[in-house]
């Protein structure tokens, strides 16, 4: 091990520290994920209420089911159960769907819980009725989002039909990952789309073999350069998502592997002592706790998620290059 | 500045030549693509994506 | 000295424009010869900076210049005035070597040309991809058919890494680096299809058009290797 490398015996310790710190930060702030009682009222900003809770549920649920360390799984399970309780055991979604019967987001977030076997009878009945019309099949303006909606449908209704598979394939073909365009043209917005293409196709890293070989090869080839740029920009949120993608495609070649280990060290160095990871290193974290939560919660969740995926698949690549440095 | 080269001039020119032949890499310039408000609104709630993007300054490494 | 530096940059820009024009078939190599006339006190320094590129138009099959031609004289002066010192960087040695090799190939033999120095090549195997791409871009003038064949052979196994460097340079808006790496990639086999080298070179050439050296590299990639069209 050369100077500058972290003092870990292997890369697993490093990524586990990131996950542990991040989950601790989130757990300590779980009250900030609480839904307001009037969540179904039109004036309530769902971007600051349901969206964070949905993200907490999606990622904590994944961590709870796949992280190799039991104490981290237990912490994530606690957060997932908290999120379900916040939805009044799924009843909130029925309320939301009655208020906004054409909205997809209640189905998308309910799908996170439905996937884990948590159901609410009223919500189930509404989802069944509301996702039947042809209108539900109209692709969203953004094909990546379409994939998310289709995943939600699969999670809530189950048994992906042939029509569903055709829709998924058609939408996938129009995404960045489906088209595999010039890697130098990827801007921030497209990069978020690309990472989510991977998350939807693999069901958040659970089924990495569902990534078409061409797409996996493309990602393996270009991830190092994207990581380099967004780490350079101190864009920790996007760098974390790219590291989660890197875990989904075993980065085998020597140069790429070294990059992934180095990228993890840079991300770990950006994580504050309290476990929080700001979305960007461009400005200091806000002093106001509410603003700080908004500035950090997403990237902190993503860090825990990426650190979990890194521990559940190509860890050998990470460990081997740590040792080889 | 004349045509004649003093010794200092040529030494300085040689340094300049070397710095042009082997110039350091400039800092990266990163600009985000801006989106028209209409396009952003049309997307509605961006599930599992970062909070509303903030305007970014070009960052230096 | 700021005045000298500006004057040198201006001669470099003019000469790069002349070479790009010649590579595109607008006028023969003579245009460059006029710009780089030894009467211009900055011509030898500009030749040293542009390196082998000042003679690149001759690689298209134009008859070689006479020994008295302006560019021929300036090349000989540059080789004599700016040899790499003992502590010269690898890039400096390689760039000088490229100029010396091009001079031996395209200028009339008169016995006065210095030998091509031995240059270290270990970095082509050991540089991390970011550093490799930057170095290679600084040696873009060596990406001419038949020139620096050994370097080309050593870079071939790192075509993926150089492609990553191209992507990185474009994202950083370092057009000169992108054009230089892109020019080398145009020469190398097995460039990843998904890189989009052709559209990438056009993109870089357009956005980096303010720098004649960017234009020169794109013109070389097009003319010598048929990429970027």
C-alpha cells in the first residue's frame, strides 16, 4: 500500500465505514423524513416530503435485504419500517390516489413497499383500477421515468405481461443506456438519467445480470472518465450514483479498477465526521439543520446505497486493486 | 522590442518554448446544461433524483 | 518578455492556420514557408513548438522544399537552437525527436540535420490514463503516417485509455487536448465504436475553432486518417 491510500486492510472496510456513517446520519435525522398530516392537500410540496421518504424506503429496503453486515442491515430495516409507518401502513397512498388519480408517483412509491410484501388493501384496489386504462400506457416524456413507472407497475401488480415487456423494451431503447451515445456528450442531467436507467433495469442492483452485455461493456469502458470528471467537480451526489453503477458492472480492467478504488477514497474523504455527505463540495454545508438535511440527505442515502452494492458484487476487484497499489 | 536577441531574450524565449511544448493541463471548466423552466416543469416530480438542481458555478479542481 | 511571448504565440497561431489550410488542400506547403521565414525572429521558436507539424503538408506528397526555403531554414535553426537539455521532459524530447525525424524525411539531406534522440517510452505503459492522454495530446504532431511508428505501436494497446482521455478532455472543455488525443486516436486501430470519434472530432473542431492548433489537429485527423468527417 502506498502513501495516500487509506489505512484499511482492504477496500471493504472503507466502503463499510461510508455506509455505516451514512446510515447513522440518516437515522439520527429520521424525524425530518416524517410526512405532514395534510400530505394529500394540493398545497403540500411532495418534492420535499414524499420524494425523500420514497427514496429512503427504496434504498434502505435494498440495504436491509442485501448488506452483508447484520448491524447495518438492522439499521436499514429500522429505517424501512419507519418509512412504512409514515405512510400509515400504505393508507396514505390510497388518500393520494383518490386526490390525484392520474399521478404516477403514489404508485411508484407504493411499489417500493409492495416489492417487500407490504400491502394495503384500499391502495391495492385503487392501483389495480387506476393502472388499467390505456392512458397509463402512454410513455412519460422521459423514457427513464417510464422505466420507473413500469417497474412500479410490476412491483404492485406482478407477473409482467408480454405487453409490459414490450413497453419496457421500447422505453429502454430510447434511454441513454439503450442508445449508447457518445460518452463525451453526457451532461449532468443525462448522467442522472443514465444511472437511473441502470437502477431500473437491474431493480436497484438486485439483478445485475439483466443489464444487456453491450450496455455493461459501455459502462465499464466509460465510467472511469465520468467518475473522474464529477469527482473533480466535487459533485458527490452524482459520483455516488456512478459508484453504485460501477458496482453493477464488474469493472475488471486494471486501469478502471484502480479508478474505482481511488474514487471510493475520494468519496469517503468528502463524507463529514457526522456521516453526512453534501450533494456538492462547492459550498459549505448550511448551518440551518433543515437546509442541511435537504443539502445532504440524497447524497448520503446514495452513498449508503453505493457502498452496499460495492459490498455485494465485485468486491474482489476493489480489494485486489487496494492491495496492488 | 527589436529584432536583435539579447542573451536574456533568448534564454527567456527558450523557457517560453519549453513551457509551450510541455504545458500543464488547464483546470477543467464545467458548465451544466441549463434547462428551460418549461422542460423542467413538464417533468413534474423527479422520483429518486436529487433535489431541484441548483445553479452551478464553473468549478475548479 | 510578455511582448515576446505574445509575438511567439501569434506566429504559432499563423503557422498552425497555414498548416491546416495546406492539409485541406488550400495552397501548398509554401504558405507555411512564408510565415515561418527565418527573417521572423520568432520563426525557429514557433517551429520548435509546432514540431513535426510544420512539415506535415509534405507528407501529402508535395515535392520537398529546397534547402533555402523559409521553413527548411527555420527547421534547421530550430533543431540547432532548441535541443532538449539534460533535464528536458519526456514530452520535450519526443517533440524534438518528431521534428528531427520529420526533417530527415522531408527536407533535402544536407548532412547538417541532428540525429533523432533516443526517447524514453516506458510512460506509454505506466502512465495513468489521464496523464497518458495529456502527454499524447502534447505529441499530436507525431500523429502523421510513417512518423513515430514505435510510439504508435506502444500506444495501440492503450486505445481504451486514450479514448477515456478524449472524453475527459471534452468534458473539461480542453479543446486542444481533445483535438490532440483525437488525432492520435484517428491513427490507432480498434478505437471503441461507442466513443463516436468522428462526430467528436467535428464537435471539438467547431467548439475549439478559436485556436488554430485545434483546427490543425482536426484537419490532420481528417486528411491523414479519414476520421472526423
